[in-house]
C-alpha cells in the first residue's frame, strides 16, 4: 500500500452498523462438540463513508469505538509500511480496504505488494466444500448414513466442488465411541467415492479424538489418501510430535492442521518446529491484515495457510483476496450461504476452484436500501 496515494484530506465521515441475515443452502447438522448448526446465518457489516463515497465490510466495531473514529484522517489509520494499524483492524479494516479498492478501482488483492496474480480475469483459488456435518445421527445403520452424506457430497460436486472437508468425531459426544468411529471411517470412504481419486479430502474432529484414536482412524483410512486431519485433539506439542513421527514412520502423507477456536498461543512455535503443517486462524478475527503478516511468516518456514471462515459468508470472499499475498495458501473454506442484501454473483466455483473477480474492493455489492432498513431495525449510525 502506497501511503502517498492516500489523500491527506480523506477523513471518516460516517459509520453505520447493521446485521444482515441469510441462510445456508442446506441445514448443517452437529459436529463433535456442538449440536445442530441449522440454516440461519448473519453477518455484522459496517458501511463507511469517506469523501462522500461509501463502502462495506465485516466489522465488530462498537458505537463507542465508532465515535472516536469520526473525523480521523484515513492516512492516520496506516503505519509506515502501508498496513492498517492494530487498533483499527477488527473495527474498520474490511470496509476501509473495500473503500480504497473502490476509490482506486482495484480489487483488494491488488492493493498490497506481493500479490501473486493481477490477471485481468481475476484469481482462481482452490476451495473446498465444508458442509459435510453430522446430518446422519438419526440413522441407525451406517450404510444409510454413508448414503446420506454421499448425497450431500454429490450436491456439492454438482455446484462445482471437487474437494471436501468432512466432520468426524461422532464418538466424542453423539454416539458410542467405537460405533461413532466406525461410522466416521465409513463416511470418509464413501465421500472418496464421490470426490474421485483427484479430489482432496480433509477430516475435522473438532478435538474429539485422542492420540491413539487418531492413529486408529488414520490407519483405517490409509488407502483413502487424506490431505489433512484437522483438530484431531486439543493442541499439544508432545502429542503432535508423536503423531508427526508416527506418520513419517508409516510414510503416510497426511498433513496436520489446527488453529481455529481456542488455539494454543504456542501453536505457531510448534508449527515452526515441524509438528503442525497447516495454520487455520479465522479470517474475520484476527483478520485480513494480521493474516498478511502471519502468512509472510509462515511462508518463511514453508508452512501452509488455510484460514477458517465457517459461518461467516463475508469471510469466504475476503479469504479469496487474501490468497494472492500468501505463497503457502491452500484453500478457501466454502460454506454455501446467501445473505439478503449482499450480492456475491461476481464470484463462482468451478472444478474445485474459487474464482475471485477483478472487481473493485472485495467485489461484493450491497443493497443500500436493505442495509439502511436493517440499521434502523437494530443497528446504529455515527456521524
């Protein structure tokens, strides 16, 4: 980001906040630690006005914070390297980057040096379908459960997905331990049939396994060709070190992924030590700018990046733009959500790739009238 191109006269004139609501294409079931997620979703959005022009972005800003930002010069929000300063990131980074992109008629992925593609057609980024939850718990027989999840995977395949992440850990809470583990294994094998040999499969246990159970599952799935296992158990350097050594001894090329939720503050250190391969902190919090910095650090150590963004539709599109600045970027996590008043039609999924358009800002269009209605229903405006 070139600070000299940010006009000294640009100041924040107005901040409006509202929640926009929507639905998943299909109701999401339980995972290993939570009950049914359902269909309903929402995103917290800010509309920012600078120099008479508006832009939108995800934000967790409060009214008290917003009051302190009104009248502040835009240039003051950036440090000397051109990155948004820490106090303003969670509050304003997404609407601010969207505004700058719109003002300069550039997609966000072009705003920072190091973007690996500025093709006229936009970016093509690998993505995966993250919707395969425990929708089968009401079924008695594993065969029926496998058929159900296979059908859900086929729905994703028909929408352009080729890679899938599958929730496992049914025996952690919802089913007897070995019954649930047996079903986990059968379902992963069933999804492999849908994905075909070229599709990448990931499994996510939401910390429901222990070390020995993880080894048992990975042994059973050794012929399936898993790409990674995510949150096998709560982060522990000794256990992950053991698992990594065990995988190497077996010559089983399964990556270890972790980092969403209540991740250990030592996780990055353990990854640098070679005990974890893929880092998955959330795209909304700690956010875009933090991920640019973290991604550069991970790239230095040949580590991989796959930000978590389940349940936040805005995060899907932001992650696509982030991918351009990180060499080790792996996937956009795709949760099929439609938000009222947020037009994402410039984006598409085809053959396992997420296509990010070369539109200004984050490439999303918002219905001003719908947003204003939601502001007056339960949001707020500070000017």
